[in-house]
C-alpha cells in the first residue's frame, strides 16, 4: 500500500524551489515580457524615423527658421539678445510638447488607416504597453531633433545654458503632464478618427500662449487664466528660474512653484489616462477599431 500511494504524497527527499522563487518567477517573466514589448516598439519607432531621416532634418531646419521669425516678430522687428536664451528654452520645451501631442494623434490615425489598430487589442500586451513603447521612441527622436535645433541656434546667438541637475526632475514632471494631455488627444483619435484640427489648435496654443516668447504677465487677465491651464506654462516658468536665474531646487519648492507644477502635471496625467481608457471602451463598443 505504501508503494501505491508513494506518488501521491510529498517525499522528504524531494526538493522544491524556495517559496520566494516560486512567487517571483512569474512576476519576473511578466516583467521581461513587458520590457521586451516596450523595447521592440522603441526599436520599431526608431527604424521608422530613421527611414525618414530627410524629413527629420527638414523639420529641424523649419523649426530653426520658425524660432528666428517668431523672435523678430515678438521683438517688433528687432532682436533683443537678452531675451533669446529665455525664448529658446521655452521653444525647445514647447517643441517636445507639440511632437508628443501630434504624434499621439498621428500614430493612432495611421494605425487605423492601415487596419492594424485592431491588432493592438488582439495581442497579449495591453495597448498601454504598446503606447509606452511608442512614447519612448517619440521621446528619443524628439530629443535628437531638439539637439539639431538647439546647437545651431546656440552657436548663432552665442547662448550657453548652464548645466543644473535640478532641472532634470522638473523636466520629467513637466513631460508627464504633456504626455497626459497627449493621451486625451489619443483618446479623441480613437473615437473621432481625424482630430488633426484639434491637435493643431492645441499645438498653436502651446506655442503662443504658454509664455515661451512673451511673458504671461503681459497677457490680459482672462488670457493669463487660460495660459496657466496649458501643460507647459508652469514648467517653462520653473525651468527658467532654475537654469537661467540659477535658483535652487529648494527655492522653487518653498514658494510653491514646483508643488503647483507637480499638481498640474498629475492632474493632466491622471485625466489623460482616464479619458484614453474611456475612449477605448467606447471605440470597442461601437466597433471603431477595425475601420477608419
């Protein structure tokens, strides 16, 4: 009888993996899967952008001329050298925001036009993971483009931005709010498909109303209120104080500027994720993922 039941009982000589390994192994496997999917999406996005490298160079040149034109326009036809560093910093931040918002709408619309959007939701990975990879690839490409824009302008206008480590977390917090707003535009794209005019309107508002070229304090009071609701306005203000004015991280924290930026970006990020999630459910319910 002992021989019969020996296969159904635990033997003291049989070894088992530790409890911790049995619990963490599935988590590690899932993490490796997610990281692989994200890295593949990043690699795919970079390959696509590299195949259109001439467009990337053309966009950089266009952005340079746009910056120069706006600087002269804001100065009434005159160049004020003391204002150029502040304007360039605001312009580079705004360019990040415009690309983040524009690409979110463009990528989803392109997937819908090609009939591959529905495959996102048929894969084992959630759409948020795929979008994370796309977002990271967009960030890398935008960084390269910003370097191509900044270096010639810094050389032409003899601008030197001092390195301040305090600017790094501020910039990350700012980007979280920007990409959160991008998720709002992405959600609208899932439901309404072609939201190009909406994206263009938001991009123009970011460029001219966030204080990049003209101080927000010079706007009418009602326009100031609108300006402070834009994702990049507060971030540009804090970055200028840290990079150009040399203020410390502690200073922008104690006067509430950094805290307001954190709250502002958190609200945009949370609202963006909620809107995108609701838009996904609406698109699935109406069968909008399989056609354009």
